[in-house]
C-alpha cells in the first residue's frame, strides 16, 4: 500500500510540475501570471469568455492555481 501511495504522489507531483512548466513557458514577461495575450498565444482556441471563466478571481490574469484548475482532468481546458 505504501508503494502505491508513493507512486501516486510521484505521478501527481510530475503532473503539477508539467503544468507549472507550461505556465512558465507561456509567461513571457516572467511575472508569474498569464495575461490574456500570453494565454491565447499558447491556447489559440481561448476567447475572452473562456479566459474569464478561468480567471476565477477576476483580476484579469491567470495565476498558477487558476491555470492548474483549468488544465486539470475536469477543468475548462481538459479537452484542449
């Protein structure tokens, strides 16, 4: 059981790192968040309405937690 738990933890950590890397790659000004322009550059299918759905705190930027939620298995961008 411990091996299974450790394996699952490693998989989840790897997935989080991959998402962080994706966000870092899109974050061209390296401010830790994605503007609409930065986000659309990496997700051409995103329009203002989808961006607003992802920007849950309505600050006009996608922060790491919003990006993680959007790219999660059941997130807004799960099939994109």
